[in-house]
C-alpha cells in the first residue's frame, strides 16, 4: 500500500464516527398543522400561562422533567379544550410535541412535531401515541405502568410520557379552572 492510499484509508476511518453521528432534525408538523390535526377547524386563542416557582418545583419533584416548559405555547380552544406545545429531551436531542386536552380533562391526542434523534423515532408511530388518548390526571401516565415502552427508544418513550404527564399536572393545577 502506498502512502496516498494509506492516508486516504486513515481519513475515511477517522471521519467515520463524525459522519455516522450526524443528527438530522426532522419537522413533521408545524404548530398550525398540529392544531388542525388535534382540533380541526377550531377557533383558538393563545393563552400564556404563568407558572409560579412552587408549581415548577412540585412538577419537577413529582415528574423529574428538568427541561423548562414554555408557558407561551398554550392555546384555549373555543369548546373549552386546550392545545399545548412542549419539548422534552429524547436521549440527547429535543423532541417537540403537541397535546390536545378536551374540556373534560382527557387527552384528545399527542402529535410529534419535531424529532431530532437518530434513534428512537418509533415514538412518532400512531399506535404508540394512541395509548395516551382518553387518559386524565387520575391515570398514572407512567412508562411501563399504563404506557408501553418501545425497545430501542426507552429514553424518548420515558421523557415524552413524563412530558405529557407534566402537561396534565399543569392543566389540573391551572388551566381547568380558566375559561375565556
């Protein structure tokens, strides 16, 4: 093997980890598209929420979700339902998702809006997300209790489940009492 061939092989070997670990952010739904999926043709009003430090502390203590919730991504739907956008960390990257909560405090649906991980994308599958439908604050909404884990996507499954539970806790503590 000559020196040029050896250098070429070494370059490929050295760059392989960099090339293989590239994460491609994939956006599946915009906020407007997610609104339409969860609440077709519904009138919504943005409803920024103020979380007091005590509620934030309690939510972190109960749920273990550390990434801060963006209280500006909340909309009140004309029929008394709620549309909320949130983010959680998957394994290393952020997962952006939306949850629809009906006027009775039950989950209407969960939509994955953006998924940035190179593995674990099965959380986007409708069959996995349907497990949340109909659940309320009275349900555990806990991985391996009433939400099935996805092999190979354990952290994404857990963090999304914890994130949905966080939104249900916030809904119970703040939103269900508010009407426009």
